[in-house]
């Protein structure tokens, strides 16, 4: 148990580092970390993966809020979190996201216990549900366009990202890092470009937000969104939260951030539990667990998740406080320039061994779509068409 705890802490530290660096994703680390599997052993490696997963998504709220650089999961929440930061409420923004993530984990465990007691055959349900998936995804895109304030550009962003996704993931063989290249180009670099004119964030108020009962409602709805998302591939947490906000009319910015934190972490936990529920994983880490045939019991999973959640939330509050107290000592535009160069070098390193020119072109096209999306004030989650289009074609067998 103590040995597993040490590997869990090691994974949490690794996830803390990946979460703080824009462009790095757990799926980037997994292929590298698998070489350690024979030395770690099955149980220790499992603990390492859980720590990595939980810490990454907790700490990823810091670049989302303070620098405005989200990943695919926090794309929708990044803008309101960054807006709070500009108002001097950056610490409140990340703590709210952390609370949502914490509540999401707790609610997810309770939901899993309830559905386990009911003993529903989810594998049969998913088999019957599969034929409807492409039509549900099409409906999701139509809803995004209809509810958009800028329908023409929303349609074009979905179309452009969808064509890119079809070329990369459906018409041609993709690589483990192709998704990282695309998401960094779409969600990271364009917002860093927006920061080049800023010199500093302004004064920040370091105070914990007041906990309200309405936050629990947002966390519960976010958890349910994270659960249902395992049945609908290619939808990001950002998109699911967008649809939920329309369904429950979540207009309050604080509640919106809470629900985003909840949906992100609950989905990551359900992505692992999906192996048991529907026989397939819904994330890179869950697929690694399945392919390596790592056996675990839910009590072991939940204990690891709860410990990693507590540690990650603590680390989030400490690092975000330090970050805000010191960031104005540096030129904000220079930080953005450094991150642009770092992310670009990282993409070149990842693609160096396999078709670098091909991935450079993908990277540049992704950046172009992302810049267009930001300039036209289109919801960032619409760029998830990059996954939705090829998924629709796959299920329609076109």
C-alpha cells in the first residue's frame, strides 16, 4: 500500500508538471511512460496513471485561467475563467474549477455505486445505442449553430475543423501525437497570440470564493454530463458543458465554471469505468489500462482517485496563489512568446520521426482555424468538429 502511494504521488507530481505546460497532454506522456511498465509493475503503474490523470486536469486550470490557453476539455471554461482573472479574480476562478472537479469526483463515485446496485446491462444498451450515435452528433452540431450568435462563422469553423479532422483521422493513418499537434494549434497558440499585446494581468485578489448550494446542483449536472458522454464519442467536455448550460439555463459564470470542472473530472473517471460498463475505454489512459490488461478493483481505483484528488486540489490552491503573486514581476507578452516558441518546438520534436512536414502543415492549418475562431468570437468548442466529422463517417461506414 505504501509503495502504491509513492507511485501515486509520483504520478501526481508528473501530472502537475504536464498540467502547467500548455500543449502537453496525458496522451503524450502515456506512450513514453509505458516503457516503465515492466519496472513499475501492474499495480504501481496503475497508481501512477491515476495520479497523472487527476493532477493534470486539476492543474491545467492554471494556464486556462491565467494565460488563456485551454485544452480540448477546458475550451469553454477558459474564456470566463480568463475574464475573471482580468477582473482580479483569477484565484477565485481556479478554486471554483477545483471545487467543481472535487465535487465531480465525489458525485461520480456515488453515481457509479447507484448504477452498480441497479445492475443495468450497459453493454447491451450501448450496442443498441450505437446506430444512433452519428445522428446525435449531427444534432449536436446543428444545436451549436442554431444557438450561436454568429451562425455563419460557427458553421464555417465546424466545417473547416471537420474537414481537417476527416483528412487527418479518417482518410489518412494518424499518429499518437497528431491529436496533440491539432489541439495545441487550435486551442493553445491562437490565444497566446491574443496575449502578445498585454504587459501584465493587473492586481489580483487572493481569496477563497463563498461556497453556495447552487454549486452542488451544477456539479451534479456536470457529473451526469460526464457520465452520458462515455456513450457519445468525439464530444469534448467543453461541448457537453455548453449543451448542459442551455438545458439547465446556467448563465451564472461561477456556476458555469463549477459545472465545467465537474464534467471534466467526472468524465475522466467514467472513461476508465467505461471499460467495465460498455467494454471500451474513452481516454488514452483507459485504453492503456485495457491494452496492458491491468486488473483492478473499483475500491482500489476509488481510493487512488480520492487521494490524488485531495493532493491535486491542495497543489492547485498553492501554485495558483504563488503564480498570481509573482506573475506581474514578468512581462506577460514575453511569457506568451516563450510559450509559443516552446509549444512549436515541442510539436517539431513529437513529429520529428514520422512525417514532420505533414505534421507541420497540420499544425499551421490548426493555428489558422483557431485564430479565425478567436477573431470571429466563435465558441472554441465548435472546433471539436475535428473529431466529430470523422466519428460520424466511421459510424455511418462511409
